[in-house]
């Protein structure tokens, strides 16, 4: 469906690759069973859940508390409707939150972004636990304070990560309780009409899109395993599995992935997926299911659910020196199947890193996708200029128009995330998404911020532009110019090979800081190629995490911003490619890197106070606009989009 | 004694607050028992050590391996001669290295800086384990590969940190061995003529130097403890204890500290120190030992060695809810006295943070110290200009002259670290210290780098200047100018309250990166006030660590550099004070910070390619030089140092 209307169902974990990862929230569509902000009636549901907790059918003894985390079994950022269990039990549909139900209590922990929303969506059966406030106990402390001695706390081991399990278990054990794995999910047990797990049609991508056969990807993976003396690799992240097999699905909105697991050994490949999806002869051929070229490249397929027993069987046959790689964010259930002596947890997998470094074909595809995306946006802005004076364009209709224009481009699949289309004060709400009740009309008097992107078969886009259709104020221009200076400082940065992305974050802020301004989100996230718009292991953020150094072929976003509460929001986002560069010297032969913008949409000159720009910055703007005009102009011409071409030419006049 | 001659004995742990922490090595004085680079004969020593390992007098059973780490019982960066146990047993006197002796083997692990030196200083009894090479086993793996089943590996629990113990113990236990604490140090048992632990005279600092009584510091500490529900605090770092009690010693060269422990409860204060040191009535009065003002501010003194039994006694009387704070880098011995349920390890203590934020009196003292230090350096440079043409000044004599000039200043105590005085190619060796065999003559043809500092009763200094006494090459000037741009970028940076130092590191490198250059050390370290020249918890480095945000009153160094192997080294270092600043706006009322240089020594204009500087940078240089001239000029005039004043005035002419 169209973004902002109908059925968008997604959510976000705490990975925080980007501004959106941490700030957006899934909004229940207005046509769902209850109004967005009225509480869900949960008395009967809780009664049933507590009955299940006492029922020895699910666990050998009654359990005194049951934890319902947010998340699915694959560490997904966005989740499918069937995995929205925490929302189902308490009514709160924000992206972050954990519910815990005991015999007497039901409590839900969430952070400051959601205090109001959660308090409106949950009924009196629930206590809202406001994380970040001093008086709010942690989940562990709260459980310990209310549980009777020697209690059992249950959780579905498939949706709790191994490290979270460890921490919770330690705290509970220390207080005389125990954390127990309840294999059947108790929410599912009481969830009548729970949606089915999606099983959409799979799409095989040829070499012209992927640049590398899945067979070669397996060979490279095995070489990495050999290098580290690893005998088995368990893949649980959906985008990694999609990338590895050059397959795409549509199981989760905005993410072209499909529910699956994979286990790769040195001579065997096991793929766990709804087997019905593999009936298609073309797919069978792609995967060489019926006539593998070599025995070690033969894929053995198993039902999705059998990953547990298969992994058990593999682990039962391990030799003493065998080591199994699994991501440390994988589910507790799968992780614990692997005996500790054989388990080698890693912060991100070799697939995650290999996927991040795009090959020449993927880079070419990403460039093509961004040109098509720019065509759609040039059309949009030209259209907005004409329509806005009529007073008929709203945040929602502008977003719809953007989607419509994108859908006209070749190989369009869908949006890569729900469009943020925001006018004036709505732009200052970083996690804003227009709803019918907040929908504002675009005008000549307010700043308009649109952050949007699409999935094309050849690549994924993500672009933010901030524009004014009338006359921006001096302060708006000043802030925009600082944000632009930060954007350029990152985009034009030259840095040695081996530099981690977090070392570039302050470049994006220096101009804002100089004037006492800042923005409270990271500067960039990795972008997949016809895959998730947010991917690891790299990013540009003040928060340091286990990120790998940037290397040529990686693709990240560059999106500094400034948000003036109650007034306007500014963000300038390009997707940029890490490329080698040759400055004057080459210290210790390390080589240098810089960025090449893939996004080619003009940055509004009207919003700039060009006096605040240095000559270098002005040169950057002019060269960027020259390239937009040349590359996107040619495509607009080819597509016969005259209005947009005219707009592009006007918007890319050099500045002095 | 003078730096670079005689008895400097210091060493460095891996803390890496600064360039020097990671790169310097202690050099055996030429007048010691063996030439710096001839191996120590260790056969007999090893025989005695192995005998001790078998002797059940030291441990209830024979031990099969004995680990000798570098370090003392206080996590000190520099150590006293009596603590140089690893050097004693193997001969290698670099700053980093761990020796392990078994019945059959003796091996010593060190890193790439020391491969050559270690191979020259150790005899055939020792195997050099080159850390960082793929084929080199870890200490754990090596032990496991050679030990007979069920072996005991001994270590002195006082000189191994709690976390290191934990890792080693886990690895050994996993392989069927055990790590055991041998309370008597076995090196000491075979070390005839081991130097005594120093017990130098203590110096009490009055309010005019400290700005805060020790009583008030205790009160503030207790408030922090109350806030975190902590009942006891164990202080083990020597600079924290010196700071807390407003006392200084001279037990470790360059560091005005003294061997002691302290345990602070809510109503009691215990100080563990060689009691002879407290006979002085003035000291007794300072500490109010004989007539405490309030019972809870009465200090109970104990012998240094009794900290273990006293802490045991305290822990035996703990109530169930009592919590004890101890730094997670404290010794295993003391840490393990505290039962796990009561132990609250912290990455840095409240004293470490409190000490880092200087009060008005300390800031005033630091400013005074830096003015005196600048007087000495202006004199030095004026003198060098006259003497160098004669060809009689060497790296060592220049360093000696610097020390002599500093020693003429009021309240001079000693150097704050051994002077790095380096000419031409020696300047490119980051961890260089001039030795008679490397001593180079200063000339008109080579770049001279001097990194030096002193302890004054009112403050600690640390300054690096790079100068040319003839005509620098275009490349030398170009590199110097990039380093200067980096220095200015940090020094003039404006950043929000709450910013961590590591977020500023890239500012120091951007100009170098733009030209493909870089330097392989951090940008800055915390500086104590008449305390250690390197202190935590803050710094400016590309390596992220558990650093606290910068706040007004903190003092750090700003020292980017560039090193052209075999040719020259450049570093520009000022000590800078974090101060509040008020830019145009104040986003979310967070407030902004910037730096004020405390170091006031001209930066040589001759080395600058001013065309590469922006107008802002030229303004910064001119304003800095104006301040040097005004402030240091007045003091030079007061001291009647005409040559230096003339030099200062010439060197601070504005640039255009």
C-alpha cells in the first residue's frame, strides 16, 4: 500500500544505524480495530495469558512471570505483523518496549519518546514503566522486588538475544529465581486470529544485478571460515540470507527479505525456508536444487521450523576442535543449541561485512537507482512548486505523489521506509510521520522536509531535502547553511584507509557547534543494495559501537540536521559511496578514502546563506549541482520530463 | 638528577593517555651494572626462582609456572626501582612486557617497539615472544601448550589487575590448570640488594595551592557515596590519594606521589602509609592526627602493608546491603578481599573525576606554573639561537639547559617527565630520548623538537615546540602548517557540554588527512595539578575508551604531530583548559565549551607556510602570540631577562 495510508506495519530495534532507526515508531493504521490513541482492552487477554503461565502444557512447572520483548527471531529492525506480540498483549505499538506479566501485575517499559503514546494506548491493567527516570526500576529489579521466592520467569528464547538472556538470567539467579525458556510462545497461545507468518514469492537476482553468484559468495565465506578455523556458520539475519543466495522476498514491509535460516559448513549448505516457496522451477534452477554443479555447492532445503533440530544434529556430531560462528545478537534459542566450547559469537558476521562492501555491479545498480530516484524527486519538486500556491497539497498527498512518481520508474519495487513528509513545526519532530490528524498543508510560508526512499531491483535509495517555497527567514537560512557545511564536511572528507566512521561524525557538527547548535541523532547509516535501507556494520555516529573501518565500496548516508522545536526541521541527506582518492602524499602507503555522492538531487540554493560558505564549500555545491544537471538532466530528457528538466536546470545554477 | 643523564627510572603502563604513554621506554642509565644493550646473565637467577617455585614455603604446593607482569600495586604509569621486577628477572627494561618462567622455559612478551631492544637485553635463557605477530601465541595459549596436566600457575596478586586475573584464570581453568595467588613475591625472594620501597618526605599543601581542604574533599566524596548507596571506598591510585589528602611525595620520579592506600567509610578514614613519614608535627597538624575537628574527619593511620588485613576486617563486618567501591584496575589482591556481593568495581573512581576538574585555585596555580615555564623556554630558545651556530649544543645539553632554566623558577620541584630533545631524524622517533650514543648536535640545517615539562608546587607543565634555526624546507613548513591547523582546530573548537574528548580527535587530523598525512598517536591527555603529567579520565584520542565528557575546569594537552621517518619530527603541544563559552545560540540550554591555552610559548612563525592558513587561523595565531607577549613578556621584564624578552617580542610579531 501507499505509505502513510493503510497498512504500514514496521518497527525498529535499538540498533540505531541512523536517525530513523532510533526515532520512528510504527503507527497503527486508522482502519485497524481501535483508534490510534484509545487504550486496548486487555483484561480478558491477561486472564488467558496467566492461565497459560500456570498451564504445565507449556512448561513443566507454573511460571510466575512472562516477559514479552519486542522483536522477531532474526534481529530484524522492522518486523512482520505476526511478530508484533508486545503490541498485541498491551496495545502499545511504539517501536521499543518490553512487557512483563505476573500473576498480579502487568508492566511495560518504554523510553521517553513513547510515554504519552503508551499511556494512551494501554488500559488500567498495565503500569507504564518510564525508562530513563530515576525512580523507574529496571526489569530485573522490579521482578526481584515483587516475585515470591524461588520464582520462574519465562521468556520465548527465540525472541530474546543471547546476551540479553545472559544478563537477565544472572540477575534473577542472584536473587534466588530463575529465567526459563518457554518453547511455545504464550502470546501466540492466546492470540486468536494471529496473522500468518508471511511467505511471499521469492525473486532470484541474476549476475547483472548481484555481480557475484551465490556459489562464489559461499566460496568466499568458506575461505573466511578456513582462515579463522571455523567449521560451521549459522546465518540468522534475513538480509544476510537474502544477500547470500541472491534472493529477495517481501515478507517484511520496506525490506525485500524472506523468513529463513541458513547453516553453512565446509561441504554442506542448509537453507531453512517454507518449502512451498521453492516449487518454482526458475528458483530451483537458480539454487541448483535439482542438479548441483558440485556436491559442496548443493543446497539442502529444510522447513523453516526445523533449523533447531538440524542445528542440534550438527552439534551432536561436532569434533572437539570444531567451531561454530553465530552472531552475538542471534536468538538465545539457536545460540544455546551450540555447546559453549564450540560456540564463537561475533558482533557481526562475515556476511554482514561482505554485504556492506558493494561490488562494481552493485555500485552501478545503486547509481542507476539513484538517478531514477532523482528523476522522481525533480518531478515532485517541480509539481510542488506549481501546486502549493493552490493550497491543496498536504504532507500526505505530497508523500503519495512522491511514491507515485517513483513507481513510474523502471524496476520500482516499493518504498524503502515510510516517507517522512513534514511541514513547519512537524519537521522538528524527528520521528514524525504524517497522520490524518496531524496532516498539515504545504505553504509558501513554512519549511518543508521530505525524507524518502525506494527499493528498485537495482538498488535502494534514501534521500532528504529541505526546501522553502516562499521566502525563508534569515534564521532558517543560517541553520540550513550550517547543516549544509556539515554535510559537505563529511562528504568531502579525506581520511586514511582504516578509519572508522565514528571518527567523521564531528565533522558534520562543527559548524553547528560553532554557533551553539547541534542535532540529537547520528550522521549516517549503511545502506543495502536492494536490501534494507539500514544495515551494518558501518555508520557515522557520535555513539561508538563495534563498527568496522570504512572501506572503498561501502555505502552510507550523510544526513546532518537541525531541529527548532515548534518551528521547523532541516536535514540534508545524500547516500554516498566510499571511494579511494589520491591526495598529495601517501603516509606509510596507507592510501586515502573519500565519498562520492550517489544521490543527485539539487540542494535548494534559496535556503543557503552563501556568505557563510567558504570558497571550497561553494565549489563543492557547484560541482555537485553540475553533476546533478549533467547526469539527471540526461535521464529527464530521455524520459521527456520537461517541467522537471526545467526545474533542475534552474535549481543547479552556480552560486558565487 | 638531570634528565637524560644518571638515574631516570620510570616506566609506563598501557593506559595511553598520550603520545608518550604509549611510546616512551625507560632506558637504563649508562652507569648501571651492564651496558644498555648487552644481555643480562640470568641463568643463576632463574635457577633460584625455579627453586622458589618448588618451595612450599611460598605456596602450599609447587607451582609449575610463574608470571612476572610489569607494574606496581597501584596501577602506576611510572614505577619505582623496587618494582622493576620484570626487568630484574630478564634484563629487558622497556615499559611494556610480561615474563613467564616455567621449569623448562623462560619467555617474555613485548610489542613491536621493543623487539630489538629486548633481543639485545635478554640472554639465551629467554625466548622473546613478539606480540602482534600471527605466529606468536598468547600467554594463555603458550602456557596451555607446554604445561603438564593439572598445573599451578603462580602470580603475585598485588601486581596483577583484577580483570587480567579473571581472564588468565578462566583460560587456565578451562584447560585443567589453575591460576594461584602467591602472596610473597618470588622475584623479591631471589632479588638480593633489591632497592627499598621509597619513603620520601611528605609535603603538605595549603589551601592557597589546593583550593579545597582534604576535609572538604572527603565530604564531597562521601556525598557521592551516599548518592550511589556506597558505604566504603578503597583508594589505590597514588595520585588520587595525594590529591585527596593534599599531600605530595617524591617516591616515583617525575610523579610527586607517595606509596599509600586509603579506605574511606561514611564515618571513618584510614590511611595506610609508612608511619615514620607522619612524625613531622606540621604533617600531623595538616592531617589533624592528634586533634581531629570532628570524629568522622579523624584519620586513622596504619602501616602501608596492613591495608590487606584492615580491608579484610572491614569486609568481615559488612551488612548485607553494604557496597564497596574499588577501581576495576586495582590489584587482584585487594579486589578479591571484597566479597563479590559487596564489590562495586568502577572504571575510574570519583576521586579521579574530581581531581580532573580543577578548581579556581588550581587553575590559577596552573596558569602561574605555565608562565614560569614559558619564561624558561623563552630563555632557552634565545640561548639556543646564540649557541647553535657555535656547534656546541647537543640534544642532551639543550635538555639540561632547559632543566637548569626551569629550576631557576620559583617553586620548581623537578621535571614532569624525561625531556624529549631531538634533532632531525631523531625527531621522527616518537619515543626518542637522547642517549650518549645517539646524541646529535643541534644545527642550522635540521628541525629541532623539544617536548618537556616540569613540576612546580603550583602546577604541572608539558609543552612541545618544533623549531628551525636556519631555513626550513618547503615540505617541513607544509607539514608544520598542517600540524598547526590541527592544533588550532582543537584549541579553538566550540562543542556542547557533554561532549567526550574522543569526538574532537579528528579535528586535529583533518588538515593532515586532506594531504594524505597522519600521526600514529593520540591528540591529548589529562594533566594533573602538581601531580602526574598524564591523568585520566579524559583525553583526546581516536581510541575510544571509558572517558567522561569534557567539562569546564578540566585540563588536557593538545598535541598533534607529523613524523617523516629518517628526516624530521613535528609536534605542537599546548596544555589547554576547558572553559565555558557563549556562542550565538544555546541549543536546548546545554551550554558550550572551548579551550583556553595555558601554555604561552610562541609557535615559530618561520616554520609556517602562512598561505596555507585561513584568516581565522591567522587570527588565532596572532591572538595567541599577543597573549604570550603580554603575559610572559611582563614576567620576563619582572625577572629582568632581557635577551628572552627581546626574543619573545621578535617571535610574536603578527602574521598577515
